[in-house]
C-alpha cells in the first residue's frame, strides 16, 4: 500500500484546538447539498472549530444508482470541475480552518472512487484519500449492498500534515481494519478521521466499539462523521457522529438527527496517556518485524541456493548472481 500525503513530523501551530463534526442531512439535489454543507461548515467555524469534518457521501445520496450521476472530477490545480471541492476550498481559505471534506464520488478516467479531500487553512488541497476497503455485504432478508458494483477501491494510506497536526484519514469500512490505524499511528498521526455512513444493521453492532478500539489500541483521538438519518432511502445512515479520546472514552457524540458536534483535541493529553501506559514501547513494529522476517528468509534461501550450486559444481561467478536468477537455473 502506498502512502499519500506527508508523513514528516508535524509541529502544529496549536497544541489544543476545537474539532467539529457536521452531521448533515443529504438530499437528492447536489447544489442544495453543497449550499447546506457550507452553512454547517461556517457555523462550525463560527463556533471556534479549527478542524471540521463532513460525512461520507455528503453531496450525494448513498446509492450505487446515483454515484455516477453525482460524480465529479477533482484536479488540485483547477477545481472548476468539482463544485463540491470548490466550495470546500473557499470555506477553508475564508475561515482559515482545516477541512476533512467527507467523501464524494470522484470520477477518474473510467473509474469511480469514494474520495475524501483534505484542505488546509490556506484553501489548498493537501491530500486525497480514496476509500480502500469497499463495503460489500449480504445479510439474508435484511441487507444486500455491493459498493464494488460501481466503485473502485483505493490503494493508498493517507496521512496528511496540517496546521492542526498529522491526521490519518479513513472512509467508513476502513475502520474495520486495525492495520490502517496502526500504520497511521506508527507514522505519527494523533487524530484519525473516519468519514462514514454506517447503516442501520451494522451501526448498532460495530459503530461505537470500533471507534473505541482504534483509539484505545493506538492511544490517539478518533473522530467519526456520519450523515444524518434519512429513512426514505434504502441505505439509511446510523448517525451518531463521535469523538473518542486516547483512553477509548467518548468525548462528544450525538443521535441520528442533523447536528454539529464539538470537542477539544489536546495533544498534551495524548502524551500523558502514553506516559502512563507505554503500550507502544511494548509493541513490536509490524514493519520492522516483517523486514526482519524477510531478511531471515532471504539468508536461508541464499545459503540453500549456494549449497545446491556447490553440489552442481557451478562456476564461481554463478554464486554472485541474483538469487531469483539462480533459482531459475535450478528449476
């Protein structure tokens, strides 16, 4: 998996700031959705938020039949082809806030993606995350939905350096996979933002517990933003946008109606939790452990190959060649 965005050590201008989650109602009118999203974003900024989130598919009802109709092309140098992102850039620049712009259906060539764009406080596009884990589910008699029927999965880990620090980004089903959160934490993220439209079956089962698990396991903040619930569509959202602290405690949440949720992010608190419970010092880095195992396997293969070549009385120069090439000679 490639990594998108900056992974350098961040030195945010504010060590403590306010985050806002805009749980908004999504209609079938894109222009109305954009107008309404702007209203909530500006209200959040007026409330003192420096980091503001929108939900998954905020400009489009959650429907395979509608993704293509609402899709936009996103060009970082020219946002004229994306009215949704154009609005996000304007608000982030005029209000001097960092926006994690939910997700919208993105058209890229012949593919459609569920894409989150992150805008810095200068209005510039800082990163783009394409949903990695698509939601394909079949619950007999209750729910059948296959995002893969229309959407293409992304393949990049997204960590973005912003004015408020390093942010990890995930979309909905990405939260089900702890590896993504672990990688974000290992690369220095203090907040992971998940934009999600969990539905009425999985929401009651997994929504809260997954947020707590990702935050507690990695000793960081987890912020989730959902659309408000609309029971007139097949994929009605669970709602309950939430901010969870590094001890797995719920700091702020809401129900299923439209709302703006505020909470404080305090990096000093993360350091305090980490000092009290040094789980990261006890954890073997996945990347380092994999690298160690690869080195051991390579040495074993190398010794075996050289031994076989010795039996075959191969010329000395053969022993200096690439391992894969030597294997091809043997087989």
